[in-house]
């Protein structure tokens, strides 16, 4: 009997040692990935967002970035129809080819990119990072990891997750997937440390485009912001208990709380609370604008 117990504990000890070594290896790879991301001088990636809501369309973007600027291009039918250039500490510019207009934007306070969250995965407790194993992406061997978004940002949605597939040689991401209750965003087609022309990040508008820069918050927008807080407080009995509001997260949580379905457009529109919910969604969007473009938003 004692020999059986001894053999049992040897096996357990072996499994613990193997698991610990595996977690340490995963943490080491995530740390190397964070380092590789922070050292990257430039890059490009393709984004696709699919909503779970009835009647929603698939949205596609391309991002280009250098050390001090980011360009988000809107893609439609494989053509760039609009782009938004944001620069750290300097004003930016948004161009829309369809309406032949431009919008001057304030100096960017920060970049809200999953890439920064990927780098932060190295700080998450190893037990809270799921090992997705290996898979082939194109002609590259990749290693996958997943964690809940709350482990990276306390104000993220409770059901949101972030998955990343890493090139085991370069240590850089090959595929990133954000999943949340109302849909998902897929980031792929990464190109790292590439040569990008400076004029891609130009903030001088074309001479024949019309200035469509919006005026400061007007009464309608302020009313939508106030309405968003009132609708939330009526549903929960308090205002959002977060340092930072993410419009999509807060809207998803409020929609669930109000019991507004998303299985069909008709049932959504017929719900008694949908008008106030829709108005609140606009309010969260304006709050996001304030947070992004004003460093003293608190």
C-alpha cells in the first residue's frame, strides 16, 4: 500500500513540475512578445468586425502605424474610402472620399489598440492565461493564448476575451481575436517593421475638400450624454462604477439588463426600452469622444 502511495505522489509531483515549467515557458513567450511589440518601429494589420446583432454588416479596416502616428483606413469593396490619422500629442485629420470632406481632430491622448493589451498579457497571472496550443497560420507555426479582457483592463466587459496567436520565431502576433457578447473583431495580415511613406500620415487636407469639423458638444449631444447616465441609473440604481467608459461594453451590459433581444431587428425595435437604449448608446459614443480627445475628461 505504501508503495502505491509513493508512486501516486511521484506522479503528482511530476505533473506539478511539468505544469509549472509549462506556465513559466508561456510567461516567457508572452514577455518576449511584449518586448518585440514595444521594439517594433512600424506595422500594418487588417481588421474585420462582425456584429451579432440582426441586420448588422461586416466592417473592414486597415491600420498603419509608425512610432508617433496611426492611420486607420476604412475599406469598402477592397477600396480605401476614408482614413483617420491620429498623432501622439499633435492634431490629426480624418478624410472621407465619399463625401469629399475632412475633419480636424484634437491631439490624441492615447491609442486604444489590442496591441497594447497583448503586451500587457505578460503581467497577467499565468493561471489566468489559457494555452490554446499550436496551429499553422499560413506557412508559420503559431502558439495561441487567451485571457478575459478584465485581466487586462478592469473596465472591460465581463464576458469579453482576447486571444492572440504568436509567431514562435519572431515572437510577434500573427492573429488577434476579440470576442464580446455583441460580436467579434479579428486582426490579421500583420506586417512588422515595414517602410511606410511619410505622406500616409499627412494632416494637410486636400484643397477641394470641404471642412466638416464638428463644433464643440452641442445641446443635443449633451442631452444624449445626460440621458445615457439617467437610463443607466434607472436600470441599475447607480451610475457606471468604472474609471473609463467603453461605449460598446456599457451598451452591451445595459441592453442585457433591459432585456432587449438581438435575435431579430423587429423584436429589437418593438421593445419598449429600445428608444431610450438607442439614445443612451449615442451618449456613450460622445463620452468616448471626450475621453479620447481631452486629457482632463475626469
